[in-house]
C-alpha cells in the first residue's frame, strides 16, 4: 500500500470528528476509573464488576448498542486461580517462613520435603565439588543481573529452571534460591503478585498442578539463615484452586454504508488492574491510572466521537477483563466473539497511553515479525502525521527487546487469529504496577494526542473502500 501524502490524507479526513476529543473528558474518566472507590479493579472481584458496570453505563449514555451476551453489554467468563494454600508450611532450622514476604514457590507444585539443607554459594563448579546434594535441599545465591538482551523475567525463568533441573538430576530434593541485592529489589516488587498464585481460563496451562521437587525463592534477608550449617528444611505445600467471574464489556455502533456496516473496526482495551497488595509508602491500592485507565478513557472518547459522527463500517468496542491475569478476556473473546470473527476488519488496542516524553510513543505490531498488516500500519502512520506527529520508538516492537512487550497486551490474541491488529502505547515507566500509578501523574495533553491518533486511524479504517489485509506468511517468533 502506498502512503498518502499528509496533505492528501488531511483532505480525505476533513470530515472526521477528532475535535470532539477533549483533555477534560479524558481526565474525568481517568480519575473516575483510577479512584480508590474501585480499589484497583482486580480481575474476578466485585471491584472489577463495579468498574465494568460504570463503563457499560457510559456506553448506554453515548448511544452505543449492547453487543455482549443476551442483549447486554456484558460477556461473562470464568477465570481459574491456583495458589499455594495457607495450610502450607516452610521451615528452615526451626524458623517458620511467612509465604509472600519470606518465601515464594515459583510453581504451585504439591510437595512434602523434610531434608538437610546445604548452601552452595553461587553454585560454581568449585563450590559444587565440595558438597553432596543427594537427598538434600540446595540453597543457592541468585544474582538478579541478567545479560543485556534479557529481561529479568526471562532470565529468572531460564536460570532458575535450568539450575533446579541440574540439582534434581544430581539427587537434590528441593532448590531454594536466595536473592542478592538486585534480585531482592525484584523480589520485593514481584512477591506480592506471585503470592496470589496463577490465573488462566479453565483448563489452561496455568491451572495445572504437578507433584515435583519444590522450587522456592527467598529474599536477601534470609541469606544468613540458609548459610548456617546443619540446618533442616521442611516444606509442606498444599495447592488450592478457585473459580471467579470476570467480564468483557462490548458495545457497537452500526456503520452508515449498507454493505460496509457488516464489518467492524474493533477498539480494544482492558479495565482491570492489580487491586490491593502489600503497601508501598503507606499505599496498598494499585489504581492503575496509566495501566489502563488511560486506554479506557481513550476508548470511551473514541466511542463518543463515532456516536456523534458514525463511519461507514460499524464500530465495536471491547473492554477486556482479566488482562493482567494473562490476557484472559481477549483470549476468551477471540474464542467466543459476539460478532463474526471474519467481520472484524482491524483491531486497534490502547495500552498505557499517558506517560513518558510528550512527543514520543510506540506502535506495537509495526515491524516484522510482529507486523501482521502493512496496510493497517500505513493507515496508523498516516494518522500520526496529521495528528500528534509522535516520534515513534522502534526498539520496543523488536523481537529481541528484553521486555517482550508485544506479547503482553490484548492485541495479541487477535493477531494470533490472523485479524489485523496494532497497539498504541506510550510504554513502561518506573510507576508501572506500583501504587504510584495515579491519575495526577498522567500527561493529559499527551493522552489526548494519543487518543486522536488512535481515533483518526480508526476513522480511516472505517471509511476506506477496502479493509486491511493480513500480510502473507505472517508468523510470530514465539
């Protein structure tokens, strides 16, 4: 597809309704959704449902039609949570460890171990030559410094799993990683989330529980404890599972063209966040203003703009539940769409749209192998030139980026289903998944520009003579 010149594109888009998108409206909606009233909107909770009911009311007020199940705005689905039970016990040298602050099980495996504990330092060949690990629990110092091309998440998974497998092969009955200084900072950040357990759709891989040698992670404060000689390690892990309701909120607006209205431009976002966790600086509510009240406010603003001036194709807006638990709402919707999947012309996903430099942003899905529609990307690039003219980051969409950001938002299940899909984002920041992600920290001028960029892209897709096509041979790297 050949890019239109900026002037030609502006002339073609002169009739759009981007002027209706106001900073004040976006700010109002971000403050509403990221208020303590919703207590962090965690998936599977009444607070997620309350926020979802408020969103549905906004759809009703702007005149969008219900497009969920049974004539409602709602598409309910179940999420399965598997966690280490409170009846589990972790004891070193007679000292009981509290699950979460003192110890985390990296896999919710049912296990019972009572064995001598041996500390092997960093586990170098020289250190390993001095100990016999057979029949013992092995404690090893864990460095939290990955190579430059790996995120800590991937480094942890590969390093911990590899070393644990080596110990088990040598006869160890448990592996206990103890944090160094850098790993301790990550432990403190992650442990409150990890103690909640794993989530999935019913029958998904994260619902499975196996009997295996325990694989545990301790904070640096427990290093002196595991270094003491002749310690006994006792581990009794019980696992329990729960089913919770979550919900997608779905609305539509018919297009104006008798034929093209059978196709949909899908605006995608997610309404859930992290709920209440261990307090940081006295604040235990993770309100998720940027993640993802900004995407929600943008989707509502785009809905209002289309309601005032519909496009030729129909508009479909989906707020996905349980995104933070593993893209569960978008995975469920792709498997159970409320409109024919073949009728979805394109998916424009909004994820974290209001932070970092005011003149920069990113478009995930714009580069091979993540790009699945050059035509859709070109439409978004043209829209950027007539709206905010953002300098677009090209690093975060690369397959070798350590964060793997492309794989962490709701456009992914659609792209896997060969629906043209892109994601508008202003990327991560130090307040990501912390209680500091508050409405006062959002750049509302930037959010308005991000929203207009996303809207004009949607407007172009809605009114183009033909829908975007999927690139031949599209295949993700993982």
